[in-house]
């Protein structure tokens, strides 16, 4: 049984030594087997591309998380040194204009973060304690760094 798919195109010269594939119309076509091979190759390439794309998206989210954490930690330290008291909430940083807004956690999509309260003072002039560190609320772990996101 020979399945033929007719795809119009320029007339092709007959192939030497092979039986003609074309029907009575004279135009050549692709066999079902040829189309299946091309589709299989296409699916394999798309699968490889999808895996690379997902890894690059994860890498971008992790880079954004590192950047957001660094900015918030710097804002906490700057606030503490300037006000001689640590902030009690992340909203204190926004109200005092150390941050434009609390960033969204790139992994959870929320503006909620785990904060650490420390009893240690950053300077002798500091009068009270408060937030000294911030972490992601994500329960996941980084496959790229082999550590929990909440420990960053």
C-alpha cells in the first residue's frame, strides 16, 4: 500500500532507477513515510528547545531573586544606619523611600517575604532592633545551586 500526499510544486525530473511516485497528474508528492520522518525530527528539535527555554526562564527568575534580595538587604542596612533603628516591616522601607515598592518574589509572584529579626546592633548609635534580613517564601529548591530558595 503506497500512500501519497500531493503537494503542488514545480514539476520534478524523474529519479533514475526508481519507480515513479507520482500519480497520473505528473506532479511528484511526498510519501507518508517522508512526512512522518520530517515531523519526528521536528518534534525532537522542539523538545530540546523547550527544555533549554525552561532552564533559561528558571535561571532568569533566580537571578532576579538574587538581585531583589540584595537590594532589600542594602535598603535595610541603609535604613538602620540612617535612622539608628532597624525597620519593623518592609513597608517601613517604602514609606521612608529606601525602596520604591516591595518587589514581587519572582518565584511565588507575591510581594510577601520572610523576614529575620535580629537582636544585634549594626552601630553603637542604633537605638532599637528590627528586621535585619529577608528571604523568599518559596518552598522550592534551586536545581542550579542545590539549595532551598528560602535559605538565600
